[in-house]
C-alpha cells in the first residue's frame, strides 16, 4: 500500500536539505574524492563506445555521479524525487548540464520503457525508500540484458535498533570532535531524519545481505564490496562513519 504521506515527508526533508547537501557535493567535486569515485565508477562500466552507453543516475541529489560521468563524455539521465535537489544538480553541472537529462521521478516507479539503460548508479538512496524491493524490480526492468547496477549505501540508521551500533555512532560523534573535523550529522535535522528512518523498512535490517538476497531472488547475479569506503571516502568521512561502513552492491542482468 502506498503511503503518500511518508513519500511527501521524505521529499520535504530532502528539499530542506538540498542547499547544505549540495555544498557537500561541491566540496567533493573539488577534492581528491572526485577522482577516487570516478575510478570506481569507470572500472565497472561496459567496454563500449561512450555514445553507445546509456546511464541512469537514480536519486542524483545535487548531481555528483551524473556530473562525474558526463565529464567523461557519457550521456546521462539523472532522476530525483526532490525538485530542489534537481535545481542544485543543474546548477552544479554548469556547462555539462546539456549532457545530462534531468527528470523528477520516484525511484520506486520509474517512467522509462523496459531495457532502456546499460548502467544504473545510485548512492545513499535505497535506505530511505518505502518500497526498496519494488525499486530493485524497477531498476531490473529498465536495465538492458548484460546491464549493471551499482548501489552505494550503508546501514545509516541501524543504530536506532542496536545498542552496540548506538554506542559506535556516539563514539563517532565524539571522535569527530576530538579530531576537530566537521561532524556531518550536525548540519542535519537529526530528529526529523530519525523519524523517517523508523518508518522505512531497511533501517533495522542487515545490509548488504538483504540487498543480495533480494537481487538474487529477482534473477540478478550480484556481489558486494563492504570495504569500498576505504577507497572512496575522505579522512573526515572515515572518522564520521567509522561505525557505519559504506558498501557497494553490484548486480548484473
């Protein structure tokens, strides 16, 4: 059953976060993280001419992945449910905006024909979906045979359900203060986000095991890299998220 109220609450939250989240992406685009992320994305791309590779960035936010791939000459479609995020993405893309097709769309109900894309990328999206199984089925539907999904995420709010993880989360906050790095949670409305996290199904589940189980059931070959954060995160991010490691799920149709 569709919970329009929850979907709108999530949209409202991210509209509110758009400006601050965009600043974080802008910093990434001007740091060594940009090349680290680009290396990870490109090594998984199909070995075809760039004009023959159709890429979908789901939940593009301020456009980080879409911009990296457009810089490499790919034609990218970037979708997000949040209007303000799409505005930020277009602004951040600057001269590359003409290479990116921006569309407002729900990740769980894509408006594309089946077998449209060669490659799907997404970051920090699946955890806050109300219907993540439906989302994965939709992503499979729009993927061409032989196409690939790359999903980067983490068990961001598992600490709400696990005392040991709660302690780890609190230690991360303290470590950020001691190391004098920015605490990435301070610029967010934590109470609002935790309230959303309690309403979506993935917060208490063990991932990426859940993702792999679902992807296998819908017929995709898949694997996970639970150490990918060592390659792509900044030193400050590693301090902030020490108890919540980022993982990469890769699935092939």
